């Protein structure tokens, strides 16, 4: 049977994860990324702590399974020669000025821990203790400390997943993808400043994020993504990411060219934390 061809539109963390998983299973994967401005993957705080979320049901189940999947993904990436993903079990804080909100979060955490969630032993902290762990916190916020919480640098995860996908023979192509209706799976036209090319895969996965409509891969007359000869590349044609970002988006302790500082987050090494509001 001929190799199944899959095109993944979008090389953010979602598309990169799909590409790695599909390429690892032996599918012939092409990732197309337009380097649209403002990808969520470069902006995300990277907090990995689903267990205090107020939502139950399929959304929470997927969220929790994804968080629990990190060690396995990192192992699979290591097998593919990728060891550069910055994921840490930092512990995390749920913070609120309202004690009732924290109590409700504690109850959800206890319920999910009893069902097997790897929260660790959850602790209620007074404001002063919470600020010791996370100095930027405003005074007056109480907290629930969740030792199982972690933090990931989405950019290193995305780059690692793409690199792992390449190890499994995926191809990553710069360019803007436009879906062209066809009999089965749509064709994918790839637009670059040097010209266009059209692929006819067996399946297309659109993981184009929630970015600007000018990057939308949807086809259709009059839409922002309809073909337009000579269109200036509002989406850059390389897959590079911005070299710097706002200080609040920098990953503490990163030694890449992006930043060598610990930014605003001088977390004590013994029990560091990532903070989020409850919800
Ligand atoms: C401020 C902020 C904080 C966040 N904090 C957290 C957090 O603490 N924890 C957490 O779990 N999540 C967090 N998130 C959410 C998380 O970052 C996103 O869910 C995730 O990064 C989405 O990844 P993505 O690949 O879907 O999208 P993106 O990273 O936006 O990637 C989409 C990609 O598609 C490409 N693209 C778009 N259109 C086309 C096209 N037509 N052709 C080719 N390529 C195209 C773009 O160039 C881009 O690279 C946060 C997000 C933000 C914005």
C-alpha cells in the first residue's frame, strides 16, 4: 500500500505535535507554516496544570490527558535525538483574593487526585508564603500550591517536535497554505514569494491557530485567503520566530539567543512555581 500523505497546515505546537505523531507512525508528512505574526506558541505562559480547572467533562479529560502525556512525549523525542525541550515540574500556584474560590479549587484538586491525577500533595498558602514562591504576586492573594504543576517553553517544544518529525522524514516547508476543494481531501496550495506549488494529500490537518485572518488557510472567493497574484507576503516566508519578545513572555533562565536573563521571575530553586488565577 502506498504511503499515506498528510499535510499539516501550521507549525505551532499543535501542528508540530500532530506532525511528530503522524511521522512517527510512518505517514509521509509535510508541514506548511507561514510564520504568521503573533503565534500563540511564542506567547503562551506554558503553565501545565489542568487539575484545578473548574470545567469538567470531555474538555477537562483531554486537557488532563495532554498534561499527563508530557513524560511520554519527551521520551519519544529523546528516542528521536531531541533533548532540548524545556519542560519542568516547577509546581504551580492557584491564586485568588477570595478564600471561597481557593477552597473550591482545593476540593477539585482533592477529587482529581483521588482519581489518580498527579497533583502531588496540595497545600493552602497564606499570601506571604505565596509571595515567597512567586515574588511578583500582588499582596493579599492567597494560594493553593500544586507541586505536580509544570511549565513548558512552547517554542522549544514546538521546535523539538518539528525536529523529531524531521527525524521521521517529515518535511517542513515555509509558505502560506490555501485549501483548494477537491474530490476527497482538499488540495493544499503553498504560496511563497518565489511562486506556488500544489499538493494533493490523502489528509489535511489544519492547525493554523487563532491568528490573523490574512493567514487563514480556508479557500473561497473573496475570503482573506483567496488566491491573489503578487500579494505581498504579509506572512513572512521563513519559519523563523521572533528573536525577542516582551520581557513577560521570556522563559526564565533560557540560554538561547532569545534571552539569557531570568527576567522578572526570580524563583527560589527549592520550590519554584508557576502561577495562575483559578478557573
Ligand atoms: C498569552 C497566552 C498565554 C497562554 N498561556 C498558556 C498556558 O499557560 N498554558 C497552556 O497550556 N496554554 C497557554 N496558552 C495557549 C497556548 O499557547 C496555545 O493553545 C497554543 O500555543 C496554540 O498552538 P497552535 O499551534 O494551535 O497555534 P499557533 O502557535 O498560533 O500556531 C499556528 C501556526 O499556524 C501558522 N499558520 C496560520 N495560518 C497559516 C496558513 N494559512 N498557512 C500556513 N501556516 C499558517 C502560523 O504561522 C503559526 O505558526 C496561552 C496563549 C496565550 C496567547
